[in-house]
C-alpha cells in the first residue's frame, strides 16, 4: 500500500508541475498548491513504512519522467535523443536504488 501511495504522490507531482505551467506565473495558484499538498501528504504517509531514500527517489523519478513526458506530448516541447537517454537514466537510477536494498 505504501508503494501505491508513492506512485500516486508522483502522479500528483506531475499534475502539480503541469498546473504550474498553466498558472500563468502563479496568477492562478490554487490548482498547483492543491496538487502539491496532496503529493506531499501521500509521500509523508508512505514514509511511515518505507525507507526515505528509495521512496523519495521513486517520487522524484515519477515526477521528473512524467513531467518530461507530459511536456513532450501535451505541451509540444519535443523529444531529443538526450532527453530520452536522460529519462532512461532516471528510471535506471530509481530501479537501482530499490535493487540495492532501499526498497525492501
């Protein structure tokens, strides 16, 4: 259940980043703040039973990969080879941290 909360928190992090883009320089801050509160709240609950290093890495990884992907697909920011390689490296790093014992 804790890992489900980390994944959900990461997805809310992606939604928060997207709403920041749409907030027009924080002139419309409420959606961004709401997503951030939910994201941090879910992560905080998950950390009651997970190691902070692995959970935080997964949370930030989901946020970074999800936001970069969303930006490329929805916002037309494009995808270059270096972006794709960087996304793969983020995923590899998160998996590596969990395999190293932090996710058990």
